[in-house]
């Protein structure tokens, strides 16, 4: 998606070969016009899909997915990250691990919002793919189906991209990165 790629080129900062700083527009300061455009793009991609709701994982996926939800006229369910187990009659939970932050947590959602549904997951980044894989487990646990995954920025050279493709997920990515070079602050796109 050209608008997102242009923004990444203009404002993205390469921190390391696996970390791109997008804090000026996506995950700290947020550019609402860009978020609106990303959401509209997701809504267009999924307009003929049979699904009940979008899901995202707090926090940074919320902004683009809220606009996708608005344009698709479907609800958005925010999966929370909790550090402890909760009442299992009310909540579905799935253990997950953040490689970036090196800690374990539970993806957590109220059963009433997710049971027996077809959902599309939207997230800001695809890196190792643990969020997507564990969301799928959580969704299956709730007797629901993950019909597609929409990602704003994928670092295609990390494990997540390959894994989700090999596992046959329906994957749509708005900006696909081929490499990041911290020495030259260069960002290469796959296409
Ligand atoms: P994985 O799902 O792909 O396995 O990734 P992992 O758990 O290791 O980490 C996911 C977190 O790391 C997410 O944020 C994601 O936004 C962030 N992340 C991954 N790659 C990059 C990157 O290149 N740049 C930046 N800025 N962030 C990246 P989170 O911890 O879930 O926090 P939140 O911002 O959504 O609250």
C-alpha cells in the first residue's frame, strides 16, 4: 500500500536489522489520516469475505483496525494481554510469549464477544508470528474461526511470514519489508 510505504520511507527509523521505529505515526504518536486510509484499505480487501468481527491485540493494532471495523460495519474485539489467569467461565485465555519484550502473558478475551464467530485478525507488525499463531489458538478455543489475517507491516525475512504462509493462512500485508540496514538507515521493500 503506497501511502504506508511512503510514510515508512519518510519517517521510519531503522533501529536494528529487525526493528523499525514507526513511533511518529503508528505506535506512539498516531497519524489519524493514515490510520483511516489503512482501515479503509483493509475494509476494501475484506469486503466480500463472510465474517462477523475484526479482532486485534492491544495496543498498536487498535487504531488501523478500528477504521477497518468502521468501514466494514463490523464490530472490533480487542484481545487483551493479561499477566494472570482469570475466571474461565467468562474469559478465554491463551498463553503467549513476547520475543521482543522477553516475557510471557495471556491473550485474553471475554467469551461472549468471540464464541461461534468468523473473525479477521488485524495487527500492526508481523515479526516472529507468535501473536498470530496464539490468537488462532485462542479463537479455536472459543469455537470460532480465523478466516484471514491483515498486517500493516511485515518483516518478511523473519520467521512469522514464512510460518503463516506455510501454514496456509489467508494473509494480506500492506507493507512488506525485505530488509532493514541500521548502518545506512535503508529500508528495502519486497514489492
Ligand atoms: P510476533 O508476534 O511477531 O512473534 O512478535 P513478538 O511477540 O516478538 O512482538 C510483538 C511486539 O513487537 C508487538 O508489540 C509488535 O508491534 C512489536 N514489533 C515487532 N516488530 C517490530 C518492529 O520492527 N518495530 C516496532 N516498533 N515494533 C515491533 P507489542 O509488544 O504487542 O506492543 P503494542 O505496541 O502492540 O502494545
